[in-house]
C-alpha cells in the first residue's frame, strides 16, 4: 500500500522505524520501492554503527530519535564537560553530534525556549571530542 501511495504521488517518501539490517533486507527482497528513512534510537552512548553503515550503503536516511537519551545524558559529567567547552547545552551538543554523523536528529520538547535552543547548533565538534563521545557508554 505504501508503494502504491508513493508511486501515485500521494506520499513523498516511505519510512520505517526501528528496523534492523535483517528487517530492511527482508523489505528489499520483497519490494519495488525501498524505504527512504529508518528511524531508530541513536544518541551519545547508544550508537549502532553497523546499522548506520548499512543504511548509508543503501541510501536510507537515518533519523535518530531520543538524542538526549530521554534526559539521561543531562546527568552525564563527561558530556557536560564537553558541552561546556563549546559554550553549549547538553541537548545542543547531542543534536550536533548526530548532525556530524549525517543523522537527522529528532529532538522532542514542548517548551518554546528548548525548541529554540535546540536549533542553535551552528558549531562543530572537534574530531577528538567526537571520538570521546563515540566511546561513551549510556
């Protein structure tokens, strides 16, 4: 049904959520139009480089939800130290982290100030700090 909607122009893309490599391969084996987006949890301390690479190899945009680990990163001293070094908040650092990994972040907030602050990610995390963040465990 999604393929029909896409081919008729009713929808602009097809997305899936929480699909791993096996799930995606199953779709590839049985579809004419592959998904364009795969949304799954991805944040500092919880990465999935194998799935990320698989999606990139198949030209599937990764949308990472829960970029601040449903708030758990707010109490992480290592993340806080790096964020402070850039003069940024932990959510800003977390969103920028995903952007630098070519992942579309999906932050969540109902507060206007946080929504506005979340957009202020016009900085770059150094390669050294990215490696530090990659090494963290949540």
